[in-house]
C-alpha cells in the first residue's frame, strides 16, 4: 500500500495557462510518485465525481498551485438536482457539455510537444485539437480501452504503452476545424469579447451571441440526428465517441449555417432537428440569450402560417375543422 504524504507534495510542476486543471493535478501527482486515484484519496477528494469548491482548494494546496489559478481550470459543481451546473472560471456549463467522471481525451501531438492536456479537450463537442487539426484520442491505440484520467502518466495508458495517434483515414472537415479554434478562443481565460472570439472562422454567426454552453447545445440539437428516422437514444450513444462527435458537429454546423440570418428556413429542417434538445435548452439555459434563441427557433418551428391548416404548434391540438 503506498505511503501517504504528511503534508503538501514536495515537488511542484510547471504551470501552463492553457492546461486543463486535471492535467496539471495529474502531472503533479506523478512527479511525486502518486497515481491519480491515490492522489485524490489521500486528501479525501472524490475521484471521478463533480468537484466542489473545497475540493479544488484542497487539490491546489496538495500540489502547491495557486487556488484561484487551479479553480479557473477545473469544473466546479454548483447548485443541486436539476439545477446543477458547472463553473469554469466565470463561465457556466450544463453537466452534459463536459466529459463525465474519469473520462478523458488527449492529443498525442500536444503530449509529445508540450507534455500536458489542453483545457479544450474536456468538452464533449470539442473533438479536434485546434493546434494540430487532428481528432482527439478517445481510446488507446494499443488496448482499445476508453481514455481515462486514471492512467500511469500523462502520456502513458493504463496498459503501460505510450499514447500514439490513431491513423486518420479522412481529415476533419474545414468547418469542424474552424469550430475547434472557435471553441478554444471562447474557452481561454484571458478576457475576449464574443465577436473577437468568432473572428472570421466559418462558424455560424448566431453562435457568437450565445454562451459557449448554449452553442454546444444548439449544435447538438441540429446535428444529433443523421436522418429523420434515427432514434435519439442510438444517436446519443454514437455521439459519445470522437468519430460520432465529429459527425454531429459537422451536421450541426451545416444545418445552422442554412438558417443563419434566415431563421424562417428552419421549417425545411424540422425532421432533422432534435426538438426535445431545443426545448431543454429553452427550459434550462445558463444564460438568457440561450433561452431566447431556443424559444425563437421553437416559435418558427411551430409557425404554420404558410400552410393550409388551422392546427397550432408542432402537434395537432383541439378540434379539427369539420369543413374544408
């Protein structure tokens, strides 16, 4: 059984502004001869569970990192039950936007060049490294197990082999690469306006008006279904993989581009939109702009003013006309 330290870990590792908090903690534990799981158990921090503010402070003390610096790079759970949200610095996210528990994704090229994991790879719908423009690694190329923070070292899988890129059969589409850069710009901790973050990238302009969480959820609502007859549950399971997330992002961006500035055209896409996701965004948005956008889209989905029908909303309600 490994010995537990009597105080702060003696070896302090270098900090990188764009690094994930989990990546920094992992490197610090490893530099002091501890695995990630034991490093959490020693100061009584639940590994694989949503972190509380006190957990972030305890981890910062253990690895000798400034508490404010580390807290800005960790997802901190606030609220209870259905109102639970995650804080990353000043930004709020729904739990569904972030990889769950121990799950992780890495860019082997970043690990080789810089030795840490970027904060961007913590999001489900960030499937491409903005630096190297290649898909993130979600499974080990050797043992094929799902990537986890509970591994031997930052660049070594639990199976003991170095993490290496999977062969890329097809390069990610240009809009998905632009999306990766756009997400990176929005996540970075230095102050930046939303329009500056958007820049000239091929990302629908309407997403610049939303929170990053709202943008994730809108892209998911428009890109989840490959075709109208697909079952949402099966589509959600597919989207958990990096390849599935790439397809979802590409479809979502393409469909959103069709209505960007032409919201009335959304009715042409009705069968391809996961309407339930839009309704959840309207009901549980992290910012008012997100809820307003979802409400506007839902109103246009239900607008049948150009149809020869007196039914209202997306579903027939009330008595149908007796005469035509």
